[in-house]
């Protein structure tokens, strides 16, 4: 659960900093914060599906 919380903090912090830097007209710094936000999102996915063992909705669909 700690990994998910760290990922959520990285994601939200990166998102807010991207918005802040775009208003300040600093696109170079925004790229760094987009990468930080992506890392946080990937950490949340790993924590939710791999570490906690949850299944995706798409794995239950039968064709």
C-alpha cells in the first residue's frame, strides 16, 4: 500500500507542477514534471495489479 501512496503523491505533484509551469511559461520544466507524473502513474499500476494481486476488468471478458 505504501508503493501506491508514493505513486499517487508523485502523480499528483507532477500534475500540479505541470499546470504551474505552463502558466509560468516554462515548457522545459514541464517536461520533467510530466515524466515525474508518468512514473507515479506506473508505480500506482504496479502496486495495484502486481503487488496487491488485483485483476483487471478486461481479464474477465469472455469472447
